[in-house]
């Protein structure tokens, strides 16, 4: 008799599925850009990352990773690998957030100008930076007690009244400071 057909393989999913009423930590993040300063050697971005545990259980072992690059060097595939743990730098490690507690991380991240391949807009070399953040954490509980909130943000100059698209940063000067630095979240994010 012929052997029974093997069951069709299930598609692997990198995300953890959870019951809606699960008692867990749930860390939210908000990014504020304070300064974008371009020098002859680097692009420096000053920012604050606000973290808040909105869950009923403490978030433990919380780690924040960061990556900064130009938009063309950070397509979806690169961001997905970053969200999986590849690349970037550890900004903070081993944070504990009680239910309802928050923490603000204020610092600066640098991108060497030597790594930038300028985007030419209107005959001028420009930069559209992208910052990616990955927050991972655990909590005490049954099953897979792992959470993640990761996202990417386009950085640039705020257009002024009425909002709208961010303007790119000029690279045709040795020194430049964005008068109204800002960010916009991209669609590339992961929450679990």
C-alpha cells in the first residue's frame, strides 16, 4: 500500500500569538528628536525615547537597541533583520519597568559622513536618515513571556505650520543644524 501523504508544512511565523486577556507587560515607546547637527565628520541626532509599561505585570530585562542610517541603506529587509536582532547597537540593557512606570532615555546617536551616499535632489546632495529602535523585554508568567516593540522613523526638517512631509537634510555644507528637527514613524514596525 502506498504511504500516506505527509501533511503540508505550516508556514513559519516569527511573531508570537497570545490570548487577548493575557496578563503581561506591554511596553510602549515614543520618540522625540531634539537636534540634528551635521559636521564635516558626522551626522549627530539628539533624541529622547520615552518608554512606558502599559501592562499589569512588570517588564524585566528590557533592552533597547538602535540603528541609524540613510533611508536607501535601510530597506524593509534590513529593518526586518534588525528587528530579528541583527546589527545596531545596544542603547540600554537590563531595565525594569513596573506596571504603569516609565523611563526616558535621552542621548545622541552618530552616523559617520563617510558612510553616506548622498541622494541628489534638485542638483544638491541630501540625506534622508532613518532611525530604527528595538525594545525587547520579558515578564514573569506562563508560556512565552517575551515582548517586543520595534519601529523605524524617517528623520528630517519639519515643514512648519500645517505639518506635512519632512524635508531632507542638505549635505552641501560643512556644518548644518536643522532648525526644526522631526520624525515620522514608517509602516515598518513589529509589536508582539
